[in-house]
C-alpha cells in the first residue's frame, strides 16, 4: 500500500471504532502508568490482531512490511485521537528496534512477533544509583562463566520493571577496556532467579518505576545482543530512538496541549496581568518548539535538543497551570498529578543538564565540559 491518504483514512476509522468499543488505551506519554498496563496490553493485542501493529517491521517478524511513513501516520492519528500508539516505549520502540538492528535471527524470531502482539512487557535497565546521566560509569557486572554470564549489581528508575517479562540491560563485561568499551547489552529474562524488583513510590502516589537488584543471576550467553563489549554502540542507538521517536505526532500533541492550556487559563478567573504575560511566554515558546519540531523532522542528531525543549516547556506549563489554579491546585486531580509528575521528565531519558552538554558539544561544536 503506497497511498498514504487512503491509509490515513483507514487508520482513522480503526482508531475511532476502537475508541467507541472501549478497547483503545488512552494516551499516556512515554511511560504506561501502572494502572493502565493491562489495558495497554489488550489494546496492543487488538491492534496486532487487526494488522495495525509493527507496520514498518518485516512481515517475518510480525509486521506488515510497510514504510516508516506508514508508522508515522499511525502515530499522528493516534495523537489526534489521544490514543496510545503502542503498549510501551521500552518494548515497541527501544527493545524492538535494537533487536531488529543488532539481533541474531533466533533473537528476532523469539522476541519481535511477541512484542508486536503485546505478549511481552519490556523495561529498560540502564541507570544506576551512581551512573544515571553519566551512564558510562555503570558498575553492574556480567562475568563470563561457561555458557552464562553471572550478573551482579543494581539498577534504578526502571519504569514498569515490576510488570516486565524482559528488560534491555547494560552491564560491564570488561574492567580492562576504557569504560565505554567494556559494556555489553543483554535481553534479560526478568523471571531469572536472583532478580529482586522493588517499586519506588513517587510523590504522585504511583509506583511507576523501580530499583532492581541482581545477585549472582545466571544469564544465558544467548541473551547477549550484539558483540560482547560493544553494548555502548547499541545503547546509543537505543537512546536516539527514545529521544526522537515521535516526529509529527509530537507536534500534534503539542498543539493539543497549548490549546487546552490557553482555554483553561481563560476560564479560570485568575487572568492577572502577570499570569497573562506568563501564558503569552509559554505560547510563544510552544510555537517556537512546534516550528523546531517541523524543521528537524525526526533528525536523530537533534533528538537531545528536542527532548530538552519539550520537557522544559512541559514542566513550565504544568507549573503555570497549577499556579493559575491557586489553592485549588492542592486538590488531587489531573492538574495536580501532572504538576507533581513533570519534574521527573526533566531527568528521565537523560537529564536536562546532560542534554545541554550534548547539544553544546555535538551539535554546536563547543569544547567538552571539564571532567
């Protein structure tokens, strides 16, 4: 199918029917909330059963063999309908794309069709207490022992780990190589003995992410994705997918957010001169971000700038909406919850400070930050 206009019409019809029937999962951003995991999984299975999952994946891996432009149309129309485009980012985008790029035929056959169908929930096991934004400093070790690697260490901020069947994991497999070179990438079965997952309660009251402990976990050699000690390359491609995965769908979501923000403020009765000025500033920033997103059009090299601008604007907008609400913002509702949640998005996926460093050094060519 090459006619994207006809394809778009079919997407719209399917999504609207799914919303009317109640099977469609409402949009939730990058991370599926704990109370929506089952609904999101059912929605992924329904989309897969009807041919609307993994559109650009090869047919032999559970996809439809279409182009990425078709997947973009799917993302756009899901954004317009405010429906989740997939089960979760960690599986459908991060794990799946890395497996398609670097996996063996056996790994592709084992994981891709099941991920497309929503049979597998994935989590990401990268950050550690001493290696969050400085990911290359990770200390979790995987030591070769015959046909296994023995895994020891700790991860943290692992979203959905308490529900996950598998995780994408970075671990140090060599202490003799430079720190970027001695890291390997694994597809970890979360049910292996020795894995202890402990949810962390956020100030929203949710337990969206976890800390994960590994105590002499025997990981089969077949779990290694890509060559040993070359996990950093695989991980950087994954992080590029994470930061630049929305494209035009992000513009649509941004438009919706700005429209809602303006209308809520108008009707709030608290439009002081200061609030009006702050709103104008946010709307101008939002318009600038929209123009930037349309210009870069998913350029992976500029993904850190996109992530930085997006999360900083969202955080400022959430603070503005709560401020306009005044004392009412202390009540438990969607505005309050989003206000409490938004600071975390300035850290997740690489903190704003790290994104600024990346933009300065890799995009603008500025000198590296002193060690």
